[in-house]
C-alpha cells in the first residue's frame, strides 16, 4: 500500500526526528537508526517541537508515531544521560519535566494518535507507544519496560498508562522484571490493537489514521477526553459527562450530515477499514 506524502517543515537531519504529512495524517518519526532511535536531548527537544506543531495545525486530523530503520524507539540514549557522571537529582528531574510536557500534550490532545511499532519499543520508547490511542505492532516487534536494567523508574507516562491497559499486577511484572513481550503477547494483553506482517505497521497505521481523519472531530475529541478520565471518575460523573458531550455532538453539522446520508441510503462519512484476515499468513518469524 502506498501513500502520497509531503514533508511539513522537515526537521533537520541531525535532530534524529522527521515529520511528514500524508493527507490529513501527520507522521512523527524517530530517525536515528544507528542507535535504534534511542533519544538524546536534541531528539527530545525536536520531538516536543514537532508534537506541538502537529497538535496546533488544524489541517492535521490524525497523528502517527513511528520509527525508521526497522525499530520504533529504544528509549533514552543511555550514553547521553550521564557521560561525565555529574547528573544529580535536580538536573535529572528537570530533564524529565521538559520531556513530560510533550508526553502530556500528546496523550491529552484531541486528535487520534496511532503508533506503528516495528522492532524494539523499549523503555521510554514503550512509554511513547502507550500514549497512542491505538498501537499497530508488526510481527517481530518487542516491547520492554527496560528501566530496571539500568536502575531507573519507568517514565514517558508509563506509570499512568500501562496499569490502565494491562492492570496493576501485570504492570508491576513488566516494570520490575524488565522482561520482553512479543507482538502477539502485547496484543493478548491489550497493548497492541492489531498485529500485522513485518514491515507493514506504518501502512496499516496510515490507513487507520486516514479513516479516523474522516470521523467527527468533536466526537473523537470528546470520546478521548472522557475515556482518559473514566478510570479516575465515578458512575454519576461519567453519566453527566455523556449527557453533556452527546448534547454537543447532536448539534454538530457532522452529525446532521451523517444522519441525512443514512436516511438517504448514501455511503457513510466514516468507515473503519477492516484488516485482511489472511494478512499474516507466511510471516511467522520473530
């Protein structure tokens, strides 16, 4: 599957990040393949800039995170963390606070976010993938909360996102053991929405992103916001939120047009593209 793409103010090559536009879908790509896309401070700064850019662009209706060179992201570049042995608690905290601003912006943004994961999604890379509304994993993908291997605490929002996806007990297991999950295990645990053949994660994420770009922006935004708060809310509060959000949705031009098309037996404005049932045949290697 091919897509016409157009670069949007491309990031400098040395930054290790790329930004492309595929119609209304923006692709933010980690591009430091010689380090499995491990993020140093320059990459983190450019990542934050690109996240802010696509969130603020009204022409972008869906966002895809991916990595170049056969890997998603190996997490933080350990070699850049403390090369001189001088990082203290204060500087380490400030380093993370800057990173987590973009993490929060992406997780809470109104636009649908997808992660196309090939190869490794380790440490902060795993955390970045968990910020997505949907994770598309290719055969051979590996997910690992690798922080314990270097005496660190999980970050990139993973202490919030992972237990909400897999449950507290499994989150503890993954974080304390630093063991790896393959694509099929990640799907079984609810981390990956779909598993596709090796090399096809980005194509499938773009297909879904373009579908989501045709959905009601208001409905998507309100659904995301509601779901992100549901586990820390209560029954009555969520019912009130549903009533308020549905009242807004009823009043949108998108809803009126969708109803009109339904009544007139016209094709719907939004349709979810099915995954081919035989798409994984012949790709059993990891």
